[in-house]
DNA sequence: AAAATGATGCTCT
DNA sequence: GAGCATCATTTTC
C-alpha cells in the first residue's frame, strides 16, 4: 500500500483507519515497532474524544488532515501518541496503544528501565517513553516521505486480522461501550492488558 | 489474580 | 478545582 492510499483510508473513516493502522510500522531514528493495538476517537458524536466539546488550544492537531501527530500529556505522567483522521477541520483521531518492538530494542530497554521485551511498548505511555516522544512531536506529518528525520509511519503490507473490544479507561456513559479498540489478532501478546 | 494506591501536571470549567 | 484515553508498586483475597 502506498502512503497516499493509506492517508486516504485514514481520511475516510476513523474507525476503519484504526483497523488499518494495525500492522503499520512506527519509525523514529533507529527505533522501529509494529503497531498491534489502537483506539478510535470520533470528533462529533463520541463523548470520550478530546474534540467532543470542540477545538481548544490543546487539541488543534486533531483537526489537521489525516495522518498528523497529536501528542499530549496525561495523568501528569505520560505522553500519548495519536494519529489525526478525517479531513482538515474534523477532530477525529486514533490513539496508538501498543506495538511490537522490531529494532532498537536496547535503546528502548534503557529508556523504559526494564529487560522484559513484552513490557517495552505494551501501553500508550510506555510506547511514548520508549520512543522518547513528547510535545515537540505535536503536529508533525507522520506520512510525509520527505520528512523522515523525526518520526513517521510506514503503511502495512497487508491488512491485519483484528479483534474489536471496548476502549480502555473511559467513564461509564462516556462512550465506554463503543467497540472501537482494535488488537492485531495474531500478535495480541504485545498488546496492553 | 485482582484491587487499591500514589505519583504527577496539564486542560478546561 | 475536578478530571483525566496511565503505570508501577503494594496490598489483599
């Protein structure tokens, strides 16, 4: 799949985009990982979305065209990486929740302070820490082939088989029962619990 | 195995 | 001032 085809999928529908993101490769420098767990957050009718109440100084990258990074700080502790979806002006996005480490494992172990590879990227905060992501990555185009310096996504070779479940950590009545969390069925051992 | 807890800080009301 | 799209550690069954 080409980068342009991939961006078009993300542009069309955030839920389909969350499924399509499974199997994509996240790259930053010598670090690479295969995405195995995602969650869709839709702007207009999803109470759990940061954009449910409209545009704010924090969530502006979600309103960019599909394929841009929204990196925000949460719980006073963790950075989270999201990929914007839908067209410019729509605040939908996809949270990258977990990945399978492929290269740069030693650097990841060092940053995460663990030797257990299974725990390196098995959660959104863990992934951001292992990749050393912070607010400076906010608003970057993750699919721009000419800007490979910082961070980017490589589209999957083929669609992954997935299982859908309820999203994690949401209050009841706030869209907690939407089945918008997707896990790569063949690699669930790398997902969060 | 599951539940409780504390750390920690930014955003929006 | 409340509420988080969390994690690691400790405590309890």
